[in-house]
C-alpha cells in the first residue's frame, strides 16, 4: 500500500509541477483521480486502516530520528565536557576513549543522512537531497552547471503489464548503467531519482554540446539493451531525455519546468 500511495503522490506532483500555486482542492482532486488508476479505493475501510498504520509507521520513524538526534547532541555535550577535563589532567586513556566515541557518533550520523537523503530502491540521491543538500534554502542553484532529465517513457505500462518487481529492477539497472557510464567517461556528476521513472543528472564544468553527445550515446546504448528476467521474459524500454544549463543563484523551478516541458 505504501508503494502505491507513493506512486500516486509522485504522479500527482508531476502533473502539477508547472503550476505556480497548488491549492489543496486541486491537489486532492488530482490525487483521487490518479488513485483510481492504481486501484486504490479511498473510501474502503481497509484502505483507511492501512493508511493509519502507515502514518503511525512514518511517525515512529520521525520520532526515532528525533531521539537519535537528541541522544547524539547529549553525547557531544558530555564529550566536550569530558575532553576539557581530560586535557587539563593530561589523561591519555580518557582522550583515546573519547576519540572512539566520536568515531562511533560520526558513523551514526552518516547512517541517518543515508536514510534521509538516499532513495531506498536505487541508493541514488532522492528528492529530499536535491532540495536540502544540492540547492540552497531558496531552491536556487549553488553553482553553475548542466542538468539532464532521463525519463523511462513506458515505465507505467511495464509496471502494469509485468509487475512492480520487474519495473523496480529496471529502475535499479538504469541507475547503475548511468552511474557506470558517467564514471567511465570521467564525468563529475550527481544523480537523483526525482519521480518513479525519472532521474536528474547534475554535471559541472562541461560544455552543453559535450554533455548532449554523451547523453545521446547513453540513451542509444540503453535503447539497444535487452533485459531478461529470471523467468525468461525479454524487455526493451523506451527513453527520453532533455538538457538545460543552469547558473549559480538561478531558480531551480524554472529549470525543472523547462526540462519536463521538453520531454512532453
């Protein structure tokens, strides 16, 4: 159910992306319409129960994050106090122990960041990463570069016709394929999964023509790649892409709208 709701939410946001103002009534109208396409009955009692369970699950996850943050903040406070005392007393054993605690704390923070900003299916960056890490607080670009949107045109059909498992494996394959090819070409890039079937690639220090040629070649390789499932099912997907330059301090919304407009 959670995956279905996420799918409906992504489709709804995608449809409303070009609107400057999204009223709640418009959002829920679109959401209800899209829910019917994935066979979710919003008035079903079992749906309400599952939704409540999901909300409780998400709340528990958030509460877990907050507890971890509170615990880590307390540890840092105590560690600083202990470090000051150990330095005054030249207590090497205590300083060594404090260092071990800080290493452990650093690893815990890395795990939290991974959970928050990494797509759980592909391990690519997610939408939260774009808006919380890559862009500034006003959703503007921190640096200049080139953005590429890769879209799996027939993802929805594949998902309905062949099932979620195969569709998910396709998404994982494409992310790995993009990552490996960009690395082979020594392209310094960041990849983020924006919606179910779409990836954004952010590239710095390259000319648009050079990136365009590279992405065209990658698209051709993808289009000519045949995937085979364990059951023997052979699959070829169709892809679209669009490219746009962006400048430092430029509004990301305009660039993203332009990219989505170009692939329609």
